[in-house]
C-alpha cells in the first residue's frame, strides 16, 4: 500500500483544506489535510495500468495560458467573400430555442450575440424543412411551417450584429423509401442504401432549390453537410455505400458524385459567386469494433475526393472527425478523453490507441484540443481552396499552438461552437489577450441530451447558466444578460465556491455592492480538488481562475479566512445574504479494522489506499474516485443503494456513456441496490440486490455517500436569504452555478 497522489498536480505542492472535498460538485468541505507527498512517494510507474492510463499519454496545458493569436484576426477570402478574421461559428442548434420559432426572442438573441461576438461567419443548423420531397424524423426538430420573411429577419439580425450568415444544409434524419426504423436505436437516420435512383435525383434538386431560397432570403453562403449521418457521407464512405449503380463506391468519382452534383447545381442556379462550403469526415474509424476498419475512409482517400469536390466548385472545406457508431463524437470527439486514466475511451467499453487507430493522424496529446488539425492540414495539401478544422477548437487554452496553425499556413481558418456559446465575447477577449476573463467550456456535455436529478431531459451549460434552454423551460426569466438592479443593495455572499462566486459575479454585474466571505485562505471551494482528481480535461482549474478574475473585474470585495455565523451576519447587517457554504456529508457510521481502513471521499487523496478498494456511493464524487484509483492500478468495486441507471448521476449522459463501459471493461464491479453492512479484517460484508449477504475483499473502504443540504445558517435570519449550490440541493457543478446565477437575478 502507499499514498495515492496525482503527480502532475499534487507532488511538491501543498494541498489546501479548501481543495480536499467532493470530486464533482461543490459542498461537503473536508478536514484540514497535510502537505502532499513528495515525488518519491508518488504513485510508481508499476502501479499504473499500462493498457489504460498510459495508453494515450497527455501533455498538460498551462491553466493560466497567456498571449494572443494575431494571425487568427487577419483577413482571408472564401470564394467571393472577404472575411475579417479566421474564426467561423460552426452550425449547431439548441433544442428548446428553435421550438419557439425562427424569429422567437431566444433564437434571435442567441444568434445576435454570436454575431456580435465577432465570428466572421455564423452558420446556423438546418432548422427549417427545405426539401419538398422529404421530411425529417421528429427528433431532428425542424420547422415545418415557415415563411421566407422569417428567414430574412433571421439573416438581418446576424448582419445587424456584424457577422455574415451561413446556413448548413443537412440531410441527417430524412426518411427514404428503404428506411427501416430500429426501435432500439438512440438516433435513427437513413443512408444512401435506402434511396431509389429517383429519390437521389429528387434530393439533389431539393438541395439546389433550398440553396436558392436561402440566397433569396439573404444568406451569404451555404454549407453542404457531407459528414456524420448525412447522405453525402454515406455515399463517400465504402463502409456504408454498397450500391452498384453510378453512385456506388467503385471509384472516387462515383463516391463523390452526389456531393459534386449538388455543388455544381447550386453554382448553376445561384451563380458562381455564391459561396459553398463542404463539411466532410476527414478520417474515419470504427468505434464499435476498433480495428475493423478496412472499408473506412482514409485521409488519402479524402485528399483524392476533395480534389473532385473542389473541381465541382466548392469554395472551402470544413473537416471533422468520422466515427461510425456514436453520433455525438462526430462533433464532440473530445469525449474520447473524458474520464481520468481512460483516454481513448470509445463509448463501447474499449480504448483507441491514438498512435495506431485513426491512422495515427489525430492530435491526441492535449485531451482532444485541436484533435482534427493534423488531418485538416494534410487535406489542405491536396487542394487550393481554404481548409478549416473543427472539434474543440479553443485557442484560449493554447494560444501559441493556434497561432502557429494560421501563421505557418497549416490551416486557413478554424471553426468553433461550444466555446463561443459559453462566452459570447470570447473572440474580443482573445484578441485583447484577456484570456483569464474568458468563461471556459469545461466539456461536461450537459449541453447535449442530458437529464436532471429526476431523470427529466434537459439541456444546459455548466459554466454559462444563461443557457437558452433555461429560459425556454422557464427556469430563468429575462434576457441572457441579467437586468440592472432597480435598487442597489449591500449583498453578502457566504462561501466562495462556484455557486457563491457566480452569485457574487452576477449580483455585482447588476450593480449591487457585493462582499464575498470565505472561511479558507483561497477562493474556488472544491474546484482545485476536483481538478486534481478529474485531471485537466474539464478545465476546472481554468474555471476557478476565471471566477477569481471575475471578482476583481466586477468589483466584488473578497474576504478570506473568515468564519461566518448568524451573529456575524447580523453585525454586518446586509440587505441580502446568499448562503453558499456547501452541503454536509452523510456517513456510513463504520470504523476501520486492522485489515480495512475506512476513509471519507474528502480525504482519500492523502490516505493510505490498499489494492482492493470498495467505494460506497455512486454519485459523481464516487465515480470520479473510482476512475482515479483504477488508473493507479487498484481493484475497485462500487456499492450503491441506487439503481443501475442512476450510477454516476450528476455526470452528463454522454460522460456516463463514455466512462462507465470502459470502467467495467477494466474490472470495476458495480453493485446497485446494495448496502454495506460491516467491516471485517481485510473485507467488508454487503447485502446485494437479491437480499443475500456477500463478502468482498476490501483493504480500503471509501465513504462517498451523498451530501445532504446544509441550511442551518439561513434559518432565523431577518434579512432576505438565498441558499444556493450544495447548501440548498447537493447535485453537481452545473446546478450549483445555475442556482447562484438564478438567485443573484432575484436580488
């Protein structure tokens, strides 16, 4: 046995008391911890599972990156367009926003803010039914009844706010005559094998007509989505195209015929000066059955096909990643890096070896940052039109790298989505070198088909609480930016974790005089500890730095090393108090034996951890602990009273999808609907779901039972009181920050 420490974060560094606590949420403050172990005491190489934690080594990016990317803010041309910078907002939709209408306030505000943010082109997703012969499945959520004047107003909104407007023409979800629904599928989409020759002809004609309509409504360009689950991709990939006609996979010409006919048709109908961008899978791989990839499109094949697409008249290429199974990874390929110690996780319980799979062409050393840049740079060598890459393009995380991409001519432009929606002013702050003021995307994937604690489908953003769905669902009112306060108040915030600092930030932004009190010596609450356990993938150290900077920028008075009780609050006599002191941990009530030590989840990093570990609980803290210890070579089991479907609740749906199958494949055993009864000498006894008692080998029992609310301080106060974060409702960082934002809007 030996101390467990994360060398890259803890070795040679003091671990603060404010850091050692819950792994995925705020609250449940820990006991004071000793200094971290020295390098000689860190986990040895032999204790790290070579086939998992060391398979895809990562280079950690500086959490306090500095500098700028001047080359990103230079002019370039795409066809007839001269563009002011090299950043393009890629197409993406928000469920719940488009449901209110093309010209609904939330839709227009969102795209107006994106345009005001400064991207040279703002592409929107294919939200209108533009194909006369075909309809999309309901899951796609397109408008059936729309008017051209609505599209025109939408475009005018983008133009009025300073950007050009692009529309992505997508065919994902269209139904054709040969389509056979699969009731077990998460998402269903037809492919080229479902189409008759007449349907191919009709879809080409419909796409050309759609482009003409969009041009008439004022759109500056269109993008043909020939990637992912779209029809163009299914023609181009030999894995999916088994046709024996002129659109079959026999030659590069036949594979690209559909896309090229669409491009030529649009040019003929709309004029050669109407720009067309084509989105492709830059390289494909079999995520369902890793290594079974003989028919998957290579970079070399794409270079040959992109030449033909350029000859047809395309004005630029947009390159993204191309798995065949998990649709979400087509635009969020950085999910392959979610979960500590399982980098390369496929979502199917296996791991990619990035030196071998994907032809070894992915940039896979910075947790998915710029993952497609090497592929796009290689494709650029084959064509003369501009080429850009997408998939977690976040220049603020490594300005020097992104500057080099453009300055050295490796890429012509980059495409961004999530970071620009997290902070609408991202590009302005980047250009001015104010990187510590950029609200970071933490890649939690709460923004895409998630569920809350009750299992309801939601969409949110962990760090930008003012997500459009929060308004569409009635959780927030007003606009994306909080309204100025009608009366300035003295506001006291107790607790400087994410919930408290978000409340302080928003209240001060609204004009209130805000003082935040923290019992420890530094701000951030549990974010430092969470970062130490989760690793750098979720940018939690960056998030902490952002919040600390926001206290300065918004004029929040910060008081540290200050315990706050009711008497102190009454003495200060504020107009309003926000209580953000975190939750309190429930306990198993079990003691250590000679052969089994019992430690709390707050203290496990500095505890003596045996080789056989049982974790009691299945919340985000418990699962993060399990992944961390698994990466140290421990044999981990998880015992939880929760049902199997609730394991990891608080992680987003997609994080659970990409982490838990791999954890199981590496030997983690989950015991749902079970309880820990007693501690023996080197073992524990549990009651399983079947009602039987079972003994488990256990040298260390980690108590990660759920946090409970902690509202005692709020009781009996005579001022307006708001409880936020785990203090009010323990769950996760996302809900903690949202609750702080919502409370501050009410003051």
